[in-house]
C-alpha cells in the first residue's frame, strides 16, 4: 500500500483523531519510511481536504464543519447519481453484474462485523463511480470520498441500520435490472441522503 493510501486509511478508520496535530517524524517511524514520502502524502491529502497544512504551525487532520459537510453531501449526490446514469446508458448489464458482486460481499460482511460491512458499503458506492469510466468524475469523487467515509466510520450504526443500508443497495440494483432508471437514481439519492440525516441525529445532538 502506498504511503498516501495508508495515511488516508488511518484518518478514515479513526486511527488518527479528527483535529489531531500530525507528526511527520512519528508517521515516518510508524510506517518505516523517511519524512520525504510522508510530506508528499500529506500534500496530496490536503487536496482531498483530509488534512490542513499551516506554515509554522504544522499539519492537522480535518474536522467536521457543518457547512463544509453540506457541500460534500451535495457533491457526492451529484457525482454518484451522475455516474449511475452514465453506467446505465453505456452498459446496463455490466453495472448490474458488478453491483450484484458488491451485494454478495455486503451480505457476507454483515455476518462478520460492522467494520467489514463499512468496507463493503464503500465498495458498493465506489463500484458505481469506477464503472462509469469518466476519469474527471472519478477524480472528483476521490477528492471527497475520504471525508464521506470518515464520517460514516465515526457513526455508531446499529445492526438494523447496517441491514437497512444493504436493503437499499439491493433495491437500487433491482430498479436498474428492471429498467426503472429514474427510480434507481432516486433510490440512490435517497440512500445517500441518509448520511446527512444520521449526522443531524447523532452528531449535532452531542
């Protein structure tokens, strides 16, 4: 795994706390590399807004800010919904095949742990984006996906909520398979907007 990917996962999986000051020396020792690739990785993660670099002060992990999150949620909806429409238009059978595979992984992950399902959940959504084949759209999605996953991984979701997410995924695929394209896009959008709903219920009340 590349250094940038490892640090991204450490932030997304809550191995590094939100708002924490990042020590390049500590990360270099932990990952067994020099400071140079650490510095390069942090510069890339700043583009994804997972870290903020302040000259003379240091590098800090991002923190949730309501307005910024709203914009991220909106962008995610636009990108994923658009990607799904491209997938359906270009090759319906291919996106159904790949999402069926993602559904199977989700079903297995549900029997394992919440952490495993979170990975399968992210995989379902990234499958939609990656299958569309639009490089610009994919790159734009990568720049926000870390923040989306960071929030999802910090929400204590119940077993019922995890199963509900899997059920939503299955309904989306059923709509695509049956040619109910508008319903598929609408179902995906409603499902993605579950994240800001959960955030409002669980984060803003604490």
